[in-house]
C-alpha cells in the first residue's frame, strides 16, 4: 500500500482496504525493527529468484557492526578519527587523509579521503567511494565513481566471510585518483554550468525531495537558484529538446548559464550537511555527479 495513500484514507476504511488487498496478493516479508519501530521490510526470497539451477541463499546483509569492525582493523591508528553517522536506514563513515589536500581556490582547502556507506535493512551493500571535504565550511561530497570506487561482492557463490575479508583487503589498498580529482576541481572552480547539466541536476534534486511538500523549493535551495532563474533554464532545455524531434532540424548543443559550477557544487554540499542520513548521502552523490561533468575523462 503506498505510504501517501495509507495516510490519506479515513481510518474507518483502513481495515476494509487491507482485507481487499489481502485477497488480491499475499506475500511473506521479514520486518527489520529497532525496539518497537519497524525501519525496513525485506523480501526473504530477494536473492532466490534466478535462472541458474543453483538456488540462491536467503538475503544476508552486512551488519553495521561488521562494517565498523572492518574500518577499525584498518584505521585504528588514523591521525584523525573517522566521522560516523548511524541511522535506521544505513551507516556512513568518512575517513580523511591529512596528506591529501586540494586548493581549488586560494585559501579554500579540501581534504581527500574515503566514505563507506552500508545498510542492513534491505538497502545497498557496503561500498567505498572517494570523498572530499571543504575545511572552510565542512561541506562534503562523494567523488565520481571513475575517481575511486570499491564494492562489496554480492556473488552468493563465495563464502560470506571471504567476501567480507576481500572488502577489507580492498579498503587497505583503496586510493583516490588524486591527480584526476585535482584537475576536476580546478575546472569546477572557474567554469560555468551548462543548461543541460543544470537540468539533469535539478531533476535528480527533485527526486531526492520527492516525498513531502515543497519539493521544488527545496530543490532550488539545494542548487542555490531562484525559482524564476530555474524555470528559465529548464524551459530553454525543453524547447531545445522539442526542436530536436522535428525532422531535419539543426541540433543545438548545451548553452552556458550564469551559474558558476563552484557555487552550485558548494550549495549542494552545504545543503547535504543540513539533512538526515538518506538525503545527505543522496546530495553528496549529487555533488559527485556534478564533478563527473568536469572530470578529465568527460573533457576528452
């Protein structure tokens, strides 16, 4: 039953609706709860649907405690303790390297490190991505996957403990492509945002704020734009897209806006720090999507 629908229907009708739905479809699920609060629901057959002859085992998440133990094994002697965020929906750990520092603009130092995210309530398996943190405002962003990404193996044919050991081994040797990231930040600090890139970022921001009221306003705030400015840019992109569908029409490329990529990037990452776990991680990755457009690979 959709959440919004469940909240909107009269209480007297709830039992009738549930009975009707039970007649249409029934399914066994495993509730994940912390004390008396249900924080997630997992389908016990999540990993058993396969064309392979061998039957997959029941879904087995990596617990937050196991992830933290892996991190403790690796960075127990770190010069700066990691920043750990634990929520019902997941876990995030940020570890910075004091020796890796960028300076995209004079006096604005950015530390480089790694962010490990995980969920034991039916969400994504652990993964590590390159991470950057502006010291002047403590704004964090996840680096593009091309500049550093490590995933926990989901190959169920391999023993779980061996996969966890492999993930720990990968973290020990994990390195961010520092030179590529430095050149990316140099471009972001001085180049404008194209209307097409802004349109893509805005659509993703609207998806992040899809629940609740004021999604447009919150997306505008995350990107650091006024509503009228956003409407003009979006309308420009949509007009160009409509023109491209006309047979024989000339194809126009993206156009520059008055928005500096550095300002949009900092607005996204600053907004992320004000959000709870799920939206914060999503906005930090949105900042990484912006960086992707300015990476050396994108320029080639």
